């Protein structure tokens, strides 16, 4: 057996994570797992400060994060009162009274070198009875029936064409990961951080000070202090890029309610006059929130709108949050890396908050530093992260820009606002031939863009010209066959409730 090599003289001696919550404990768990206990990790958090903790919906890559940690899915879902998520239903976004679904996974099963949706588009433009694009989504067929089953890996089966994520209690997820991290040597310190000491020559952070007089030294600091940005902003003055001219909502009010209505295996987003409302079903309750623009509605009216749209009795008082959509000008500055809300904020329209934590952690591990903090690492980290944030931003803007609503000042503003050139380029390509162009480090892939384009009535002027040269392909028969198989397969699945009861029901307290 080969002996493990000893760390170099420049190896990190201690990593300090400031702040807990999902960001802090996801970071702690991943670092403990990756370093196998060879680098001390200390997490400092204060119970009196608390966490935002309203993010309860995720996207499919969260499964990769949990798998990398060796977490059992059923144990995790049960521990967090979790449920399953096949996508997001958008209600009243394109028009009032209209809805569509953003599914996880592909549309149908490709039967030619030309994507299925191009054949659907040609038939749709010709007036043929081919249904909605969502009719070719295994995820939507399953979701609208309130059913769920894990997809198969056998690519020959239609059950392999969809994906899933989770809904869960973010506070319980943080507590779950805390147990995981502490079992692998992470040290937790309770205390309120009051300041940081920097090296006079390099500007690097050398230690943080706690309210009780203690100091905690480290070589690498991870800022998970949320909107406050204690290290990345208050100490290092990194700067912030404001995107509210594109994403004008700047407030949210959240409240849980008793379970009621259908136990849906999907998130619902319902557009209102001055924002939108989320609905996230968990095993023990439903999470609800109203994201809104304070220029067009007051806090009391926003809370009234939220409370008027609940499926059950509220279980707590409404909780208000303020935010500025955007990002830090640098995510890695000196020897400090910002993870989570301290790095930037994207409203939870597409459930990206926990994923941006996850991708930030993965990037840190891929560019893991020594004590010399070679600036090339920070440069590459910032380059990739900026691109990821900006492409995610563009995807969110599309939901607001691509609307036909003109019933309120917010929607009229969004429909007529200038948008980033990167998004305009995508829209122009799709309008021309239904083609989706992409860049590196895009979080949302072609099926996601397609769902929002078609769902919000951004219809192409023409289909791909190659489709007209494929007359030998029996497209009509294939499309009809795929719809039939999807419906039959979805009908045979267990209900969402049955699946959870069988595999991952939270034990009665």
C-alpha cells in the first residue's frame, strides 16, 4: 500500500467558514469530505443572528452534491421533510389565465438527428393537431397526475427522459449537513463575529474577532454571512453589481401554511400584479412566498396577497426580506471566497440559490489553493463564476421580458425594458429558426430555454430548414406514438404520496 504524501510546507493550515445556514454547512461538509480530515475546518456561527432559510426548492444537480458526500437519498429526504420536484409550473406569466411547465429532462425521445421539437414546431405551424409541447414531456405527464417514480438509466425507455430534484426544509438540511461535517472533524464555534484583522502588506485576512474576545486565525476564509457580506464586502470592500434594472423585484414575504390541495411533485410560481408567488409542498407543510417590487406594492398589501392565496392556515407570521439582485464584483478576493448570499442574489424564480452555493463550492475544490494564494486561482474562479451568474441572470430576465401582460406597471415596464445583449442574441436566434444558442458554463440547458421560450409565446418564425429535407421520416406517427407511450407510462406510476410513504416518509414526531 502506498503511503499518503505529507502536505507541503505551503499547505493550508486552517480554513475558517464564517456563517452557517445552508451555505456554511454545505461548504463545511464538502471541504471535510474532500480533504479527508487533513486540513482543519472551523465554522463560526451565531444562533442570535440566524439564517434566511426560505429556500426550499432545488434543481437536479443537487443530487450530484449529495451523492459526492455519500448521502443516502431516502435518509436525506426523510430527515428534511422532503418531497420530489419534477419541474416548475408557471401560472399567469405569459398572459393571465395561461400556464406552462418547465420540466426537468428532455422533450420526448429524439427519433432523428433533428431534435423532436423541430418536428413538433413544423406540424404546429401547419395547424396539425399535435398538442402542446408539454405533452411530449415525461416530467409533466407525471407531475400533472401527481405521480412520481425514480427515472431509469436504460436509455431505451421513456422513463429515462426526465429528471428530478427536491423540495425540503432548508434549516433541516443545514442541520443534517452539520451532523455530517462534525462527524468528519469540522469544529463549530458559537459566537458573533465583530471584525477581521488584515495583513498590512497583502491585505489578506489573518483572523476574525468574536464578541467575547476570542480570535480565530486561518489561511483561507469562506464568507457565508449572507446579504451582510461581513468579510467580502464589509472588510474587503469588493463592490457589488446591481441588476435591479433587469430584475426589479426587491422584496419578499414568506410564510408556511398547513398542507392542503394536491401534494404536487413540482413547484408552482404564480405571477401577480407586482411580482410572483411560490408554492413548495413538503411532507409536513407548504412553503409560500411573494416576491415583489416595492415600487409597485407596499409590504402590507404584498403580505395580504400572499395570505389570500394559501392552501391552508398560516403556521407563522409573515417574514419580510429585502434584497438587491446582482453579484459581487469579485467572488474570490485575496484569501476570501464568498459562497451563498454573500456572493450575490438571484431571486428564487428558478430555484437556483442552493445550486449557486453548490457550484461555488465545487469550483473552490477544483481550484483549491495553498497558502500563497496564487492570484491565477482567484482570476479563474471569478471568470467562470461571473459567466455562470450572468447566464443565470439572463434566463431569469427572459421570464419577465417575454410577457404579453400589460395589466400593471411592473409588467409593462418588463415587456419594454432593455435587456442584456447576451439575452437578446439568444432571443433573436430562437425567433428566426427555433434554434437555441449556448455558451460555456450555462446552468440551464436547451430544454429549459425551450420550455420558457415556447411557454411564454416566443414562437419562432420558421422551423429548421433541414426538417423539410427529412420527408422520409414518419414524424407524425413518431410524435403520436411518443405521446401515447408517455401517457401510458405516467398512468402506471405510483402517486407522489405513495412513493414517499414507501421509501422516505419522515417518522412521526
